[in-house]
């Protein structure tokens, strides 16, 4: 194998630096001097030297793309499974949650539905899947349900609903967090149905909710149309139901001592009825 025994002439090196800059291969440019010194010291072959330099550029491009996808996802915070407390919720189907980390549900365009009372870790799980998806190269967008409904409703004013739905339909993973009781508008169910239907069978959607499916119709303002929406979301869905879940906010390791809890608070963190 031909090895690098001679130093590169200064004029050639200057030209190489200029060309790398013009091509915007900044990682290769930054690593060039160190790579040349290492090649001389280790008597590397030309192919080995070039491969190492290209690898630096590839890593930089990959990391930049991942960071760009992360920003575009609009995650409200950074959550990963590395920081998830697997022992806190005895009612959690841990095996299913871990199986879904393969992200096969994204490749298959299948929904994931998470149910549980407030504070039981639904958003943490959703965000963790979103984080994994971004690292794997998928396009992701996170929405709080109320804000998503407001955004969709606002498009009715300028007839841009179809454009927004089409844009959201192209995402590899759409996370709709915290579907709950909100002041409904008559159009909410129709708008949400259009979005879910546009993604149906093609793209993955994660929906988390602290109310049962039976109450979605009231929350969205149209029980009949919501039934059709639920029918599409339930088709081939993975369901994670955190039954009898405790709230991290009121009973987690950073929660105030139990004797400081307000009266009328149940062990799961909800108020007594």
C-alpha cells in the first residue's frame, strides 16, 4: 500500500484549505492539520488518511442534521428513556414501551396511544420516542393538543387548512400531547379528523390523553365525528394504558413531602371528587 512519507508542499496545502472552505467542508478543514500529522506519524496510506478525514465531515453533517430536526420538532423540553424511572409506575407495560423503542411503529405508520392521569409520565414517554426518532433521521413535530387545535382553527380564516394539514401529513412522526377537556369549538372534531385521516395508514402518530376515549367526543365538540377519528387511530394502534398511575409531580422523588400536600389530594395526584 502506498504510504504518506513526504510532507504536502505549503502551496498545495493552502490550495487544499481554500478548496475545502469553498466546498463548505468545514469539519474536514478543521481536522486537516491534525489528520496530516497523524498520517505522517503512523505512516498511513492515502486511502486511510482520506477515509478518516471524510468520516469527520460525515459525523459533523449527521450531527448538524440531527440538531436541525430537533429544533424543527419544537420539543418543549429534553426527555429521554435514560432519565425515565421504570420502577415508579407499577401499572406500566414496560415491555411494550421498550419494544417500541425499535421505532418499527414509525416505519409501519402505526399509531401509539398513551392513556393515564396527569403526571404519570405520558409526555416523558412521547418526548423520548420523539428524541429517538430525531436521532434516527425521522422528521418529527410535537404539539400540545390545545395549541394544535388553535392552529388548525386559525387556518379557517384564510382557507389555509388544506396546506397545513398536508404539511403535517408529511411528517414521519406527529406527537399530539395531552388531549384533555378544553373549551370545544364545533370545528375542532372536523379539523382533527382531517389531520388524522391524512396520516392514516401512512405515517405514525402518538396521541396522549388524560381522559378516556369516550370523553374525546365532548372535548372535541362532536361525538359522532370523533368516533370516526378514534376508529382510525385505533386501527393497528399500540396502546399504553398507565392504569392506577401515580403522579410524578406529587409523588415523585422531587415532589414535596406528603404531609405538605393539600387536603383532598388522592395518592395518584388527582383531587378527590
